[in-house]
C-alpha cells in the first residue's frame, strides 16, 4: 500500500522537480522548495497507507477474535459515511448478533441439561464406537455409578449393550443395579460434530403399570361392590322378613303367598346378578381381532340395515378399504346404532351414519337428533348406564374393539344442533 501511494505521487513530484531545476531559480531555492514537496509527498503516502491499512487490521483482528469465539471485541472508527467504516460497522453488528446467538444457545443448553437432570427417565448418549458420552442423573441411579466412572466406557462395560441392538421402541423385563422391573427402551440416532451418535432412553414402566393396575382394581371393586350390594340388600331384607314370618306361631294365613313373592324377588335378583357377572365375563373375554380386508361403504350400509326400529340415512363417502375384524365391527356398530336410535326415539328425530377419509385414516360417524349426552365423564365407565334396562358395557366393549384394531372411539354432543355424534377412526389401506 505504501509503495502504491509513493508511485501514485511520483509523476507529480518528478514534474515539480523538473520545473524547479529548469526554471530561473538558485540552487538554495531549488532545495528549499524540493525538500518540503518531497516531505509532503511521503507524508501523504504514509497517511494514505494508514488510512487504508489500519481499518483493515482492525477488521482482521475482529474476525480473528470471532473465529476464536470472542464476541466482545468491537472495532473503533465504524461509521456509515465511507466504505471501510461501513465494513467495520457491519463487523460490529455481526459480533453483537453472534454474541446474542451464543448466549441464547448457552441458555438453551443449560435448560436442556437441567431438564435432563430432573426428568425421571434414564438418558444415555453413545458415540460411533459405542462409548458412553452423556448420562443424566436418572441414568446414574439406574446403574448405581457416578458419571465420572461411566463416561468414556463402552456399552458392554456399563451393561447397556442390549440397548444398542434390537427393535426400538420395545418393552422388556430386566434387572439393573438400581432396580428391576419392566422397562421401555427407545433408541434414536443423532449427529454431533459430524459423527453419528445414538441416544438411548430407558423408562421404568413398572411404577406406571402398578398405578394403572391399582386404579383398575379400585374401579372394578367399586363397580362390583355397587352391583352386588344392589342385589344382596333386597335379598337379605326379604330373607329376614321370610324368616320372621316362618317363626311366627301360629303362622299367618297368607304365609304361602308371602313366601312365594319373596322367593320370586330373590330369584329375580339372583338372575340379575348372574346376568351382570355374565356381561362382565363377556367384556373381559373379548377375543383378539382377526383383521381381513373389507370395504367400508358396504359394511356401513349392511350395519345400518340391522336397526329396524327407525330408518337410518346413510351419507356415503369415497370408496375406502380397511383391514378389520368384520364380526367385532358389526357388534360395535350395532351398539352405536342402538344408542342413537334410543336417543332419536325420545325426541322423534332421526339417525344418520356416514364416513370420510382423512389421509391414512377413515372416520365413521353416527349422529342422532336425540337429547344429547347425559353425563360425558362416565360414558366409558363399565356398567354405568342411564337406561332402565341397560347393562353399561356396550360403549366400553365398543371402545375396546376400536382400540384393538388400532383406532379410537369418541362421543360428543353435536355442535350444530341438538343430539350426539359418535366418531370411530380406523387406519385405512393405501
């Protein structure tokens, strides 16, 4: 830069010297004028070099600091009225942006580390050589070793080689140093520094299963106690009454009639209790489905014809096939149709059924013009019913059939009018 500056002013200096030496000037005057001109020439060249090189050095130093991860360095002389100042201004803005991004990344990493430490799920990360690179607090508890003794060791050394193989996710029974039970193993790949790593998550299912089992037993005991007591209470009362009548001396004249009526009530309640237990056994013994290809439209039209008390209007959708158990779906649709018809008969309304496809699923819906749902919280509670002769297992059985086929069953009040709509969603073929 200095050489170019000197060369730029060289023609002008040479012309000035030529004019001085060829003009009518004395030697002293010639040198007196030539020396300041030369000094001014060199000073301008040096100033020009400093004006250009200094900002570039600042910019180079700032870029070096950025490359080294120091985002606090700022260049002086940044302004928007010249090209080099504008470059320094943009470099300062870049430093500030990178500083904010690094701060955000550090906060996100700190939050992620905090979450990983607090969650009650064991998390492990292995590199491409199956060596442990990360473990959270739950993982330390599971293996009963501090992370200082775990990091850097192979999966086989820490007892987790099985987690790097097989299906994912999967459930298995296994014993660790920190406990035994049923565990769910999940494994997903990720990249760090361009290298492939594996993230392994081991979740304890035993506690959740025990809690679900406890709640299931509580619900079962509550329902059984309610139904059995409803039958045993009148049986016990009538038995005590008949016993007191039989002990009277002399026997009352209508003893035979009282005995006959009392025994009929006892027999009726016993038969009702037997039906209840039979219905519960039916719910508990639902066989696994046998899926076969079936066309939804044909099945819906056939099922709608099974309801003879009220006409059912079919709203056809596009042709779609599913893999399902036809017999179990018939039972499910019969339950939904019966409930819809019962509700519609109360108000004199109608029942409609139809289907529509949504990507990889098909939704079959049944809606009625009845009074709506009485109590949505207990719809799928076993043996809960609002009908005088209801069993309370139809919807429970229907939902179990839907879930066994990989689908869902929901009931809700209609948003556009009075009534209820049931939605059955099943996986579609293709």
